[in-house]
C-alpha cells in the first residue's frame, strides 16, 4: 500500500476512534470517519501476539485492503485486529475486509452501497491471490 494512503499520526487515529462509526466481525473491527482524503490505518495490539505475529497480521491486512483502495470513498479508515486474527488465514482476512467495507457502505457506487466496479465484458474475475508460502502460521 502506498505511503500516501497510510494513516500514521496518533492524532488522526484518535479522531477516528472518537468520530468514526464502527462495525465488526469475528477477527476485525472497521472504523470509518469522514475526511477529505483516503487514508487507512491498522491497529494490532500486543494481545494479538509477539512482534513477528503482529507485523504478519499488518502485512496481510495491507494486502487485503490494497485492491479496494480505488473503489472506496474518501475517508479515514482504521482496521483493528482482534486476537483471533493471528490464527486466521489470508483468505479469511480478505473475506472479512470485503464484508466490513460493504457493511460500512464504503464503496463509491450511486447509492453508496454498491460493490466494487464490475470488470469489462469478456474479462473474467481474477481468482483470489494465494497466501505466500513463507508466511504460514506456526
């Protein structure tokens, strides 16, 4: 994910926690606050695991949100990982991120709840990317 889309300042995270609307699923919580820019931040506490595990979860979440950045509305997004996210597979996290974005009506369709833009005719939807071999949970 490009640096311009990252939410980095503590002040920005605090703003989203106070003003944002939250929705949750088993492994993740998504907070969305209005804003002029499109920025995404990740919060993974020590309850999730040690530093290696937390960084793995953040890398996976960054990769899960990256394909949807062009389709979502502007705003400040914070994705909070629950402890069960450490044991979740990459596909589970992808599914959860997409579910939460739809639930928050974050996609920029005409009614605000549309799914990402459809592919042109004749082009098939690509399969979900496989989880990298070297990042298996131990």
